[in-house]
C-alpha cells in the first residue's frame, strides 16, 4: 500500500476539497475588532446548534477549556475534575498556572465517571481555610465512550444543588451525540440534550469534524464576555481568521452525521483485532479503539505497523482512532498487518526452537 493509514488521532485529517473551497471563499474582517463575518457567523451557528446564548471561537481546545474555567472561577477558587481528565492531566496545568484555580481531582472508574458521593464530599464548606469550590468539570466522550445521559444528569443536578456551575469538555461532543441518538433525533438534537445540562461547553472542530484548526466555547452572554477577556490575555485574538472559521462552519454543515461512518469503521477494527489472542481490545462505541498487547510486544508491533504504512498511538497501550481520511480498505489492511506480525513471531519462535541452543 502506498497511502499511509494514519490512525494516531482524528486530529491528523486533511481538509476536503469542498472545505478548502469554503475556506478560500470566506469573507474576512478583523476578529479582534469583532468584525470578521465568518467568525461571527460560526459563533452564532454553534451557539444556536447547542442551545446557548453565545459562543467564542478559539484556536485550540486547550485554550477553550482554559477560558471556560477562568470565566467560571477566580483566583483561589477550585474546580472538581477527574484524575485523568484532559483539563487536569493533559493541558499543561493551565487552570492552576495561569488562572490560580485549584483543581480537586477525583478518582474515575473505567467509564470516566466520578462517584457522586465523592463529588459531594469534595465540595468545600464556606470557610476561609478552604478554596471556594465553584465548578464541576466533566468530559464527553471519555476514551471513546459516550457518557451515559443518566450520569450526566445526576452529576450536574448534584453540582447545581450545591451551588456549583458545570462545564463540559466536549472535544468529541458530536461523536457522543451521534452514538447516543434517540428515536427521532438528529445529531444536533442529541447534542442539545447533552449540552442542556451544562453552563458551558467546549467543542472541538479539528478532531472528528475534520477542520484544520479550532474549537468553540459556548455559554451565556455574560460568561462568554468574561472568556473573551481571558482569550485576549492568552493570545487568542487572531485577526483575519475567518477562513479557519469557514472550515469549522463547513464541518458543522457536512461532517457531523458522517461520524457514524467512523464509528462503524472502529467497530470493524475492534472486531478484527479481537480475534487475535495476544491482544486485549476495548470495544469501540465511537471512533477510538484501545488495545493492550501481551508480553510487552507493543513497541515491536508499532514498528511493524509503521513499516506496513500504518501509524498508531503507543503512549498508553495502543490507540487507534478512525476519521474521515480512513476507509474500510485501510482498516482491513491494518488488521491484516497486525495478524502478519503475530504470524511472523510464531514462525520465528518455532524456527528458533528447532535449531537448538545458540
């Protein structure tokens, strides 16, 4: 195969021809002055699509989450978050470093859920000895698994009952929405059912939706005004960035429903890999498949796959992510390449055993 099958992440996608055309045709202005028509249109579109008053276009999901946390919390405040949540573990500690916001991380189960009684117990009393607990932060999807609506409802209700705001890191919100659609819902109605539980939501355009850059923070007009000030401090004013917003707007119009195709390919990959005895596969519900490899063979398998034109992420076990630049032929080639690796290892072991000691 000559084409590289890049399954490291859904962030590796290239803009489609139609998206590139939309980008080049986008009318532009100066967004710092608030007069870029393409950015303004995107912000109105995503806010309306998710049921919020306002939205703010950001260059990255990390900045979108940071601006959301800092819009909710002041210096010396605290937010409750999962021990392995992206906003806590993988975004450089920005809330603490830049916002002076204390994280209160809690243990999570395999589905990413914090126990409700532990959330309640972590909320500090109104006492000068403690940071003021202001916010609960959740994440959906979680390692490719959509959070159950019942859990989201219970956790957000608990937070509100205790006087907390709630923020959703929805980097792959639309994957969750497509995977959990109810009868009669389209993907946007499903997304609104999720986002209606939250005071703010960060959603990424450059993952499964296939845009080259960008995220948006959605919330009330007052919250977005506060986030706008933080974005300026964080260097997020991008001037004539409307061509990037046009890519995100095109993705919302054309790339949401097709996420079901990515989910189907992930299920195809998981099914194929599950037949290989040396692998433990965590079945895919959206577009991410995690694989544990027996006997420490993961690095060698990654090297073999790379030689066969397949790229995967090997930071924690093996992770394969499907996206719009992957097709069924690429998935089948990936499965065949993994099989070939273990077939070769079996043959080499038999040969070595028959040749006697070295």
